[in-house]
C-alpha cells in the first residue's frame, strides 16, 4: 500500500504513437467479487496500441484486481477480456505469453537465489519449446533456444542499465534495482501488452525519475503497449497518454491527463487537496 506521494514526473512527451486501430486490450463489463466485497463493478476499458494507460485510484479501489483479471490470475464473475482478436471469459495464465502479455507485480516476484541474468531469462520460460528433458540433455534445439534466450536477456539487461549487476544474486540487491530487474524480465519476451503494478513505488525520487524514463523508453524500444498502476500523480500525469480512475471498483473517469485532472468526481474521490501545487517531474 502506498500513499499518494508528492513530487512528480514525466510528461508523455513529444510524439505519442497511439494507434487508433483495433485496441490491444478491451474490457467489457468486468465485475469481480470476493465474498461480500465488490472489487470490480462493470468495468469497460479500451487500450490503444502504443498507449501508456495509467490506472489510478485510492487503496482498495480495484486496480490490482483489474490487472489480475487481465493476466488471468482472477476469473471475473461477469464480463469479457479481449486481447487482440481473442476474447476470454477467463484469460488462461498458461497462454499469457502466447497471447503477448507480460506483467510485473506490486510486490516483487523475483527469485532471490538466482542471478539477475537468470531472473530475466525466466521471462522467456513459457516461450521455450524444448522440454525439461531436452534441456537437461542439452540437445541442439535446447542449446539454440538457450543461446537465443540469453541474447534477449542480455539485450533487456543492457536496455535497463543492469549490466554491472547481471551476475549478482537478486537477493542481495537494493529495491530500486530489483524494480528494474522485474521490468527487464517482463520485457524480455517482447510482449504486445505490458502490465505494470506500481513499477515506481517504494523507490527514491531519483530512481523514480529513472524508472519512469525506462518505462517510457520501453514503450518505444520494445514497441509495446503499457497499462500501469501508479499512485504518484505527478508521475502519472507526465507519463501517461490516458488515465482511467477507479473508485470502489467502478471507473469514475477515463481521459487525458488534463481531462482527469480537472474532473470534479476525480478530485472528490482521489486527488483532493493533497496534490494542489504538485508539479510534474520532467524526464
Ligand atoms: N485475493 C483476494 N481475496 C479477497 N479480497 C481481495 C483479494 N484481492 C483483492 N481483494 C479485495 O478487493 C478490493 C480491491 O483490492 P485491490 O488489491 O484490487 O485494490 P488496489 O486498488 O490495487 O489497492 P492498493 O492501491 O492498496 O494496491 C479490496 O477490498 C481488497 O481487499
Ligand atoms: Mg494494488
């Protein structure tokens, strides 16, 4: 859980290559309950190709639940998730990589006992065809795949400036670096859709600025579409092309940063006075 941190960020600067064609992700009437708690209540969302779409809202608003529905961890009680041309009642987690989706988690999900390089290579584990036995026997197919995976991981590591720590165990590294390792692991398979749950939370202001720049550069360099959850309004306003606002499981606004910033329902539910005078951080 994180409060709305003051301080700001990156503007979705310059040319935004948002594609007006078919959305990469469409949600139709998604509802989800846990016992008596309604986590999501009739959510519609369309995310265009090349977009950076932020999901914001108070703690418990349903933001992580929404990403968990898109990545198949949760099965919605109602509604449809469309990824590209495929429509799902329940997104199959086993096919997530095949449908071009990768994600990071609000609480890091890395293997502490593995090196940075091996953690990043784990991002390709679902894409590799040679089974376990072939990998153990080191057949030519398994060796080719291993070399390809290593090359892709090295590329992601270089992209995220992790070269100096690539042979270190993840367990010993600072939180800000681990956030970058998670991003590298999500990027390595070149997903069409990247879901980031609080990728900038819990790091210093300087690291936050770097991470925000990495997220924006990742969209361009990896030609992907990004849905991210973030509490720092300055970051969100600067980094996102569009912002959807959740409150008590409902979407109360969806628009450009300027539209959302001046939306009275959003101000009442979330922005309040806490963000008055907050400036955007320029990356
Ligand atoms: N696995 C679960 N079991 C029971 N309740 C859950 C579960 N996951 C989420 N919830 C409930 O659903 C609601 C939405 O939670 P969610 O984690 O999606 O919120 P969030 O917007 O991500 O909040 P935060 O900003 O604190 O991360 C909350 O009331 C939460 O307690
Ligand atoms: Mg959350």
